[in-house]
C-alpha cells in the first residue's frame, strides 16, 4: 500500500508538484491524501485541483498568536486521513505547537534552500548570494522546535558562483530540490529513519514492507 502523504505548502507549490510528478511517473511509492495551505492565494491550490488531489485552506491569519489551536486543526485533518508522512514544501508558517511537533516527530520533514546550518530562515538564497558563497544547495531535514535546525536527512550541494542575482541562486537550487525531494519521500515508503539527537540513520524494510513497522 502506498505511503499516505500530506503536503503543507504556502506558495507556488513547485516542490509539491515535484512529488506529484514522481508519483504519477511511478517513481514515488506514495499517495498525497491532502494538500493543506495557510494561504488562500497559494498557487499550490490550483496544482492540487488540476491533479485531483484533495486540498484545503486553513487560513493562518485567522489564528494569529493561537498556534496550538491552529495546529490542532491541522492535526485533526491529518489524523482523519491516517497520514504517515507530512512534508513541508514551501510552508511559511513557523510551527510553535509543541504538541504537534511531539506527535509528528520523525514523520514531519521540511526542505530548505541552503546547506544548513548555514543560512536558516526565509531568505536563505539571498543570504547566500550576499555572502558571496560559491556553493550552496538544499537540505531535507526533520522538523523540531528550532528554526531549520532539525536532524538532517539529506543535503545536496549546488554551485552558484556563476549566478548574477539571488533569483538565479533560488532558481538553480530549486531545480535540484525538484529532483531530490521525491526520492526522499519515496525512501520513507521503502525504509525507516531513526533519530538519535541530531544523527539520522536509515534502514530498508524487509520483504514484508511497511507493515513491519
């Protein structure tokens, strides 16, 4: 049975699209059971609609300063669909709900456009460009209470010395994100990640597959 995935996205949804494409090509053994956005104008909404994926808006502005309540709502939707993996793909609302983070520990991942711990936060590509970095990249990591500081699952370096602007840096990194994110989602269908402190280990499932968990 395919891994049940929920995607949380706030913007254009191109990383979300990369997972959809991987599933449709048969390269990712998963099913996106819901896409949730905090932004009523997110481009990810139309992407979900065009692929027949259930989607919903839980508007973040309506719950300002009420993070526990907001993520209780998100959690209820995930539980209703028996979600096994939550992917933050361009999700721009910081998760301050300790209860949510505790429940989804090890099943909540984020993709960030830098080689963490360098350049955390919302302007990573611009920060790397301003710093004159010759190489940047992206990181896929588990989410914890820190800002982009959770245990690292995967990183890929991307040369950016030829980029003339922060936008060029962003575009070059994003292209590689679209190749890497679907593979990591698929890895959750084929194996199990262990977390000890900041160290991440991975073990492939045996012949019985995910039912062994």
